[in-house]
C-alpha cells in the first residue's frame, strides 16, 4: 500500500512539474502594439460649406497624424458631387498611405465605358494592409424609397502589419435613420473574434 501511495505522489508531483514546465515554455503574449487610430466621415469630399475639396479633407486628415484612419461616405466615381473621382485613391496618394475601399453600393456607370459608381467605407494606413474583407451587415439602404433591413456589404475588415504584428481594424458607417437596424453583433455577418 505504501508503494502505491508513493508511486501516486511521485506521479502527481511529476505531472505537476511537467505542467509547470510546459506552461513556462509556452510562448509569451506579443509585445504591445502602439498605433494612433482615427475615424473620419469625409462626406464625399465636401466640407461643412458643401464644397467639394479633397485638398482640404487631406489637410484635415494629415493634421490628425493618425497611423490608421477609417473613412465613411467615400465616393469612387460616384457622381458629380465628387467630380466622379476615386476619392480614396486620391487621398491615399496625397497622404502617402496604403488604402482599401469597401463598397456599400456598386452601380453601373452613368455613361458607357466609364468606371462603376461606388459609395462606401475605406481605410488609410501608414502600415501595409495584408488582408481585407468587405463583410455583410444588416442595414437600411439609402437608395431605396421604402427600405427594409437587409444584409449588405460595407463592414470593412483590414488586417494591417504594424511592426510585424497583424492587427485587425474594422470600419463601417451605420447611416442616418430613425429606424436603426443594427443593434447587436448578431446582425453582423462576421464569424471571427473582435479585438
């Protein structure tokens, strides 16, 4: 009987020691990642005065001195209000940043041969963007006269390489409505973990 207890105690001690050794050999959490993030509704490139001026928007974004900026109400060849320009591409070029655009609306061009008309959200990043996805989210369309809550694109995810660490960044525009339709994570078409 003493041998059995001695063996059991030795086994318990060994397993405990093994667990301690494995735990101490497990990888430590990565170092903290520091980045300045911001969000900005560019209102299709127009200021409070209603005038389209991407230089003014670029200046405001530059003054933020952010590493990563989520943008809402981004026009890409959308219409005359933004001179049919690709506003996010132009802002990225002016600010020397990487970018990704996630359309909410994607329509045929006004004239044959012109680029598609798109409106959505975007991201500007001083760091490389390594993976992107335009997730679906429940929203009310601003293009329908009597909208109903519907799954639609426009919940941007961008994984960014910040000094060797992959950091996920999310951006969306909830829109203006007296009938909000997205009230919890259950209405977001994303299966991953949120950071």
